[in-house]
């Protein structure tokens, strides 16, 4: 069983999630039959990770919760905390930042109390990403920087790369587009050297978005193409959905409205599959904006209202600002105060809006 688990772990490291899951499940059955609780726990956590990476967040939550039961049976509080932080990440994937922050915060306190530097750094990275989804962008930047410094001290290069990507994304949302590009470039160089497929795709997509915000749409589309090829190969629907939205946004800025709508609809389908309410807001706003540009103001206003209502319901502060800004623009008004309150250097005059 241990040999099968090791092989599955190797496949997971290569981002071959489908094959990895098959082997992890085979190993799990074997460990259960041998009453090897440590092996069972490792498999439950690994299957949870694979499910989370491929956008099956409810399935991931089930396996992480099973892992907590097993870890408690083993009287292993560290593994309980490890499963807890992953539960936070699964909630984050579902857009449920409140439960995510609660779970990640609980694990962070445990790691700090036990002076576990590596786990503390990972928990800080998880908290930073959750703050980003909530819309606390300045808090996210500070926390990513904290995590990055810790990972550097620990010599954990892949983890440092994910912090660089996080800083690239949060700086883009903050309106710091040049800084965003530099962070993503650094991450891409690092991940290319490490031959990390997921990291390369993630940094290509981020770099593409930085180019988009800087108005270089040709470079943006080239990087989105690179990211898409990898995401499709490894079967990552979660990240790929945002890449598709980004391609749609680039087409929109180029005036290629029909192609933009096709991409927004495709992204919407992927966001529905992964049950991502935040992604759905972006897809709807994209389609509403194209509607505005094509003179279909009535249907656009309805879609914007739905997006605004969802953003308020889920407590997504940045997306609420985007929807309010678009609603104001549709009514011939200007709305910039919302961004200022969040400390974001974003300004939009009229459509097309190059939303970060």
C-alpha cells in the first residue's frame, strides 16, 4: 500500500490529479483492510487535496472531515490542525470566506502555540488568500508578505512562489499593475526552474492579467493561452475558469464583443460546476457590460443588479464595488468612493471597464 501511495504522491506532484486520485483511493481501501489508521489518514488528506485542486470542494470537505475523525482516533492534534487548515481552503474555494477565516485562524493559533514555523507560514498564506476574497486587500498584502518572509527563511521555494503569485494578484486588485507584473514574473521564473506545472500556469495567468491591466492585450492573450494549455492538461477547472474570464475581458477591451460573450458564458459554466459564487459574479458582470456596450441597457441593468445582490449576500467587498460602479455607469453616474474606502487605486470612467 505504501508503494501505491508513494506513486500517487509522485503523480500529484506532477499535477496528474485524475491518475493520482485513483491510486490514493486504491491505497485507502488497502489501508482500511489492514486497519492502518496512519495510512488511512494520509490517504484521506491526499484525496481531499486532489478534490480541492480540481474544484470538487464539497467532496474535499468530506475527506478532510473524515481525516479529522481518524486523526482524533490516533490522538494526533497536529493532523487535526492540518485537516482544519485544508477545510478552510475548501471553504475559500466555495467563496465562503467567513468559515474559511474561522478554520484557518483556528489552525494558525495552534501552529503558533506549538512553534511550528513551516505550518505557520502555510496558515498565513491561507489566511492571506481568504482576506483577498473577502476584499481586505491591504490586509491580504501584509499577510502574504509575512508568509513570504517565513518561507524564504525556511528555504521553501515552491511555497515562496505561491506567495509571489498571491502578491501579484492582490497588487493587481489594489491598482498596482507594474508591481503585480514583477511579482508574477518572479513567480514564473521560479516555477519554470522547479518544473511546477500548476505554478507555471498560475503565474502565466497572473502575468497575462497584469499585461491586460497595462493595456498590452497581445502579450496578455499569449500568456492566457499558455496557462489554458497547462490547466486543460492537468484538469484544473477552478483556475482555468478565471483564465477563461480573463480572455473574455481581454476580447471585450479589444472590441471583440461576440468572442468576449462566448468566453464569459464558458467561464460561467465552469464557475457553476465548481460552485464558485464569486466567479459567477465576474462572469455576469462581463456579460452585462457587453450588453451595455451593445445598447441592451435594460437586460444589462438586471444582470448587474443580480451580481450586486450576490456580492452583498456573500460579503465580497471588491466585487460589490465593481457592481456598484457598473450600476452607476449604466445610470450615467460616477462611483469611485467604494474603491477608495477599500484602499484601492482603481478608477473607471466609462465602458469598457478594465476590471482587474
